[in-house]
C-alpha cells in the first residue's frame, strides 16, 4: 500500500499541485475541522507557507526533492522549536519560547518540512488520554465522543483526521503506540538511542524516545530513516544501524518466527483478542511460523515502569521553579513560598501525583525497598526479552487491552487508565523498538491495534513484517477518518 509521503512527493515533482497550494489546503482544513478535534495547540501558518515557498522555488529550478520535502506535518508540543512557544501543554510553561531547536526538528527543517503547528498532549507526557492537557484533550477522529489517547494524542488526532500527513511524538511508556492504536494509525517507537532526544523536554530520560505517527507503514519507515541520525549532543545517541528501513519493506516473511507470549493476552478485552488472533492467522497464511512461549516476568512491568519513570520525573521536573522561565505565581512572601506556590499552581494533578510518587520512592528509607528493587527487576525484564529473541524474530502482542475510551474516563477512574499501559511499557523498560499497526475495529467502529516488537535496532525487521500485513489486509483496516485533506 503506497504511503501518502511518496504520493505527495510525486504530485509536487510533476507539478500536479504546488506545495503552497497543498499547504493552504491543510491550513484551511485545520481552520474548518480542528475546532472539533482540538488536535493543535499552536498553529504556525507563516512558517508552513515559508517552507512551502522554498519547495516551490526548488521545483521551479528543476531540483530533485528530498524524501520529506514539502510534506505537511506536525510536532508534539514537548519538542523544542526555536521561536515557537513550546509548553508541554502545562500551565507552568505558558509563554516559554525555546532559543534552540530539537535535533529532529533541525533535521526536518533541512528537508523543508512544512510545520503546520504544535499538537496537543497530556501534560508533560503524563497520561493515557490527552485529557491532562491544560488545553483540554484531543478528540478521536473516528468518534468525537472518545479520546485520541495519550500522551501523543494531538499528533494521532491530527494525522488520523487528515490535518497532517505525519507527526512526531514521544513514547515513554506507550505514548506513540497507544494513541496510534486508538486512532487506527501506525506508531513507531524506535530503539532507545536510535533517534536523538536533544531538545525533547524530558519526562523520564531513560525511557523517552521520539518517533513517528503516520497513516501507513511506508510513511513511518521514511520518517524514521530521516530522523534516526547520530547526534553528539545526546550522550545516549547511537543513530540507526544498517541500511534505511524503507529499503527492507519488500522482503518476504516466509519462515519468519513470530513469538506470542501468553502474558500479553491476559486481561485483554475479547474483541481485541479476536482481532489480534485473526492477524496472527494472516501471518500464518503469509508463511510465518508462530512460536508460543511464556514470559512470566512481564507481570512486573507496570510497577517497575511507574516507580522508575516517576522517580526520573521527580528529578527532571525539579527545574520548573518560576525563577528562570514559564509561569510564576503572583503573590508570595519569599523565594521558598514563590517556588512552592508556583509548582502547586502550575502543575496539574496528574503531574503532581507522579512527582510525589517519584520523590517518595527516592527518599531515605524507601530507596532500597522501591527504586533499587525496580532497577533490578528492569534487568530481569531485559534478560527476558533477550531470551525471547533466541526463540523468535519478532514478538506480536496487542497494543492496548481495549479500544479508545469515552471522554472524561480518566477523571472517573484514573487507576484504570494506568492499566492501558500494561502491553506497551515492557518495550520502554527494555529499550526495544516496537510498531503499532491497526488490525481491526470494535462493534462501534473504533480501531483496534496490535504491536510488533523487535530486538534492538531491528526497526527494519518489524516494519517489514508490518508492511507485509498491511499489504495483505488493505485499506479496509488501514484507514483514516472522513475529514481533513484527502490525498
């Protein structure tokens, strides 16, 4: 199935449409439809049209276009953009305008990417619904009464609603894959270190990873290939290993061993289980070998993730004190009161909850009981995946135990929303790559997603497996909503 990126590139190169005309179509669609979706929190029409003009000049001069040149796209609002407000959808960063660009945005600017705006997210990427945003949550383009997912809900809402061709999100515990699953999209969480985190406003530094949300697997491969470069400014950066992944999408998967760990299917809703099992049968028809085994240590994933991620958040978010940038309380007697009131007023309830939990597990008397034990269990999970990849080439699992939940679900049952991470967080704990792809719909027409998990730096393997499935099932499974710009 051809992706939008190549199709648009061909239209631009043949002068079927100018980049300026295309950009104007997207800007008009945003004006018309984003009021329903609430996907964007900051629109950048001037920057978009300026980039489009540069692309049109290049085409007029007879120059060849780079893979992502002239493609309308968006960035999650925790990715730094020089001169463009970046708030992490938090009151505490209101008015913050970065003085530098994130590496991924630097890369895309060199390809004349057309930035339509910054998209909605859970505050500081903490949430599974996008509803912790200080701007209100992004809606699901397939059903506006349901959430887009989180924390990269705005990117998924924009791409699923055809208000951007692709977007970059961040995935700390499933924040790319979960909204991609809820909105019927492709969401790639790369290997930890494959994409630079320089300029990504941190939540949990040993988990965070930037990646693309797209409507097709080919698009995800093209974006990943562009942004997965080594960056000396990120001490954890290694860049992509091997050839570009887009070149691997034609490889047959006959004989590929696809692993199924039974623990991933525990507590999964019946319709989700049925859709994923049907996808497994599709892979069998393509000649893949299905390998079943147990991974008992997966049961530790959720507590390990929330202890370690909140501990790191407690440290990372200590810098927001009202002194240097962002929100500052209006009334205070001294510095200590100013910092306390600023943080109390500036952070939302979910962020404060995670900071408190993280501070607690790091505190004297509790460090050994919680943080140290969680770090040891993290090592156990890493080894469990290493053992699994001795038996199979990729792992297949549901992305989320359910489909998109109704709006305000988080407020009614916050504990239940944490459980939506149960299938996604193991990948972040182990630093592995995973891609979520649609594999069906529930009775209400809401998308169901499954994920393919690979060994470190095996993005090409999982994307090829995803592409083969996409080719087999066609557009009735891989679909975007009936709104926005039709390409």
